[in-house]
C-alpha cells in the first residue's frame, strides 16, 4: 500500500542568467550577474549563483598571449607533432605535476590541487591568440562575487566558480566546483542512518559539484550564458572548493 | 553596454517523486513512479525520470543474502581485518578487475565496464543481512521503465538509472547515469564553434551524468525519495549508459 507522505522535499530550479556581454579584464562581473538576475526575477536568500570559470578568469586578467610565450624543451616534447609547444609551455607553468600525457594531450595537477586536462588552460571562448588560465584562487573569487552580490541585491547567496572536467573511465565532461563561497561543498552523511537503521556507506556527497553540473545543463558553452541560479538546494554553509580535492593520504589514485 | 538578448534558454527544474513505498522484488516500479509523478502534476513530453539504482535493483531481485555466501581466499585477503569477507566475495563476483584496493576498500570494474567502489555492491538502504547489486543491464532496465511510463502516462519521457560514484582526486560522490533510455547520454560539441569562431576544445558533455547529479540534489539518500523528474533539458535521443564508459583505447587511466 502506498504511504502518501506529506511533500517535504523542495523542487530545485536552474535559471539561466542571460544577456551578459563578452567580458574583459576589470569588468564588473558581479554587477553583470546582478543585472541578469534582476531580469530573471531577482536573487533570493539561499540561491546559489554558478559562474563559469572562464568569465571569472577573464575579468581577473588571467589571460596570456600565445605569441609572448617561449616554449621549453619539455613543452616541445609534450606537444608532439600536433600540438602547439607554446600552449604546452603555458600548461606546464600552471602545473605542479603531469599526471598523464599522450601528445598533445596532458592531464596535470594544478597549483590548486585540481587534476584536469591541460591544467585548466583553454583556448575556446578566448580572444584570438590568447589562452585563458584558471583563477589564482577560485575560493577567493567566489567570496568576492558573493560579497558584491550581497551588497548589490541584499540577498545572501552562495557562489560557485565552475569548470568542465573530464573523468577517468568515463566519457565526456561534467562541470565541477573550483571555488565555493557561502555553501557547503560536501554534504556529510557520516554517522547518519538510512530508513532501515544502517549507517550509510557513502559518507560524503559532493553537492557543490552536483550543483555545478546542474548549472551546466543551462550554461551551454556555445550559447553565451556564463552563469545560472540554482535555487532550492538548501546548502548554506562555509565550504571551500579546495575541500573537494582529495587529500593525498586518502587518494588511491595518486 | 549590455546587449539584452531575448531569453532563449529554458530553466531546468528537478521535482522529487515522493510517497514511493519501500520496494521489493517484482513490485511495479513504473506504476509507483507514474503515481508519484501524477501526484507531482504529471509527466510531460521530454521529461527525464531519474531513478536510483537501488530501487531498480530491488524490484529486479538483484539482492543477495550475506549468510549464503562462502568467501574465497582472495575475498579474505581483500577484506583485511576490518571487512566482511562475504561482502568482498560478492564484490569479486560482480567484478572483472580490481582496480585499486586498500582493505576493506575495493575499487573494481564491473561486468558493465563501470569503475566504482565495491563494484556497486551496497548494504545501505538494503534489508537486514542483504547486499544490493547493480542491475544486470541498466540500459535495459531504463528502456523497460520508459516503455511502461509511456503506456501508463502517454508521455514520451527519458529515463536514467543513477548511482553515486566516487571520483579519483576529488572528495565525495556525485550521482552518474548507469542506464539511459530516450535521451542522449552525451551532448556532442565536436566541430561546433564558440562565439569567437574557435572550434571548441571540450568535445563531449556527459549530460546524462549531469542530469543524474541534478536529480541527486533532491533524492537525498536518507529521506526516502528514490526518483525525480528533471524537466527542461531538451536531450531527447537514443543514447545508452554504456556510451559513458570510456573505451579502453582512449583511456589514459587504464
């Protein structure tokens, strides 16, 4: 027999932030986000604003001109016959460790601890002849945006700076959280019990990564929507994106 | 200056399917999903119904009693001092390859090609003394649910059978798609260009995994919501969950 429960779980919605123009160094990204959110009905307490890393990097000036780069011998090796040694040089400068390579493809660990393709260095959606790098401190970027959005809108929201990462063993990318402010990065189930009273095996859910992935469903890289509001998740907290990086001593894949 | 575009990107919503009772072998899962969806306002053309793997496995009888299992020597080794050798034996029987182990933790490749903790074998939210295994063919499970939902509701929906997977280098789990029906598993950007005319670097987005992760935001393991509707993604197609498994020849982490 069906036990009809009282509806208790709120729906989640993902609202695209449209009409944001192409961004350049020192542009007021928080102001653009606030205006776009206002056009979409306004920010609310507990909303999470997810912003594509590339938008953040551009306003922070994390852009290099390829023509200015002198490639090292190692960069030439990693580029192979098909790659641009100058692009590989930029990737190496952003990396603390090359995890895997098959020229010209490189999977590297960034200074932040993220393991991703090309150390996050990307030529797509970048001005001609340039490469966009990851923000120096994505958590700080998220915190600054959050503070500005609070000042502009009066709404205490969470902010995620997101990027598309590949995954070992699985095809395709999913968006994940690089920087986090005002929300929990992980939902901790340790010690909680299921309906049958068992302690749950899965101890932590990477809720910030799931929110970033949900936002990607509307971001659509080629359509000029660099941000979205994710509403209804109830994850207020003071997490950091670097909590999502597995500590070396727990990492079976290091 | 702001270039106000006409709003073109639909919001996405994630609606929990509540009031579904504890499930057992041969229960009518599609009927329960249909009733819960009707209570939530009904299914619509293009909706994606995301169902937790455990609900699917239970109605398919993919449950074993731990007391019936005789552990092998290898299972005893992998269990170490803290694990249950019978549980490890079940994991080994579900595996084609142990990828990493640190007793009693095992990361294994399943017969489907999924690389995940415990080959997907799980004691949480399972009846006392039992373990729940992954469905034998999650794509077939998704297709059957989709056909039944079409017959019951008249709505042509997509179906995803989801599970929580860990990821190398990142903390916490995110839900991913094991089985897929009626939607594209991957959104292919190969050959498409960004606003500046560059061919995009990221070639495929694992949209089914992002939809599964979005659904997890309302599924909440401990709260008895085994399914959700994800609405507004526009991913109709004929993808399969096994497309999300990286082919060995492209896998840098094999």
